[in-house]
């Protein structure tokens, strides 16, 4: 089906550093594009410095545009859970502050139901000792981040890889999940492929 005829849907996730979240989602089959940005706050047209202050109410987030014929929202949720620490209320890994908190922003009732189901599945899995603090919130408005943040892993490969290595994110993922894609919040195992750090 030509691209113009495909029904592309959107999913919005806050998972700490948007450079990392963008790179993780962008490698998935059926994902058309991923945009880094800000959402969840009241400040209109925020810039990076404002969001980093922690005073805008916005979270660093990514908006995933995907083809539901090739990628399900359920799988996107599984990928999201597997790349964050859902028990951390103060940020993610080396990045601290409310702007780095985790959240799922649902676009409709279907997404809300699936998000709540996946969160409950993760909670019951016993994968984590602490409570799952990631919020499920209604989507309002998304502001794209500055252009230099988009596709950062390719534009600034050395800096991105250095940050990724020292942030503690990958070490956490390896410790909690290892190579196991079958338990907890990972859904539709056969449809999941581990993203590379840098897109080829």
C-alpha cells in the first residue's frame, strides 16, 4: 500500500532522555518516524533550557508514528517498558528531575486500556521489587524539540554513544532483562527486535 494511503497512528512516551528513546523506537519495523519533544506541561512552545529547568511541567518525550498494519501499540508498550526504570519517581538513570519522569500519554480509549493492561501485567510479573510509578496520562499537545535534538544518534554519534554508555540505561536493561523477552511486559515476542544504539 502506498505511504499516502497508510493509516499512520501516533503513540507518545516519556522515558527520560529522548535521544535514547528515539533511537530505541526508530529501529522497530512499522515505525515510520520518531520525533523528540516535550509534552505534559502547560507552557506553550517550550525550549530545551526551559524544560530542563523542571518548571514547565513538560517531560522529555518521543512521539512515535507507526503503521498499525506492521506494528501494534501493544508491542510499542512492551518496548517502552523494557527500556526504562518504571520504579524511579525522580527521573531516569543519570538524568534527574521531573522533566525526566516516565509516562505513557494515551491518544484514545483503546490506547488507555492497553496501557493500563500492560502496566498491570508488569506489576504482577514480579520483575521489579518497587511499585510501578510510571503514569498513564491523557495526551494533550506535543511540541517538537529543537532540530539539533532530532535524530541525535546519527547527527552526533560519538557524543550519543558516550552518553549512552555512561548514563546507566543499558546496564540497567541488561541487569533487569538480559536476553529474556518472554516475561513481564514484553508482548508479542516474535514481533520484537532489539534496537541498535545507532541506526544504520
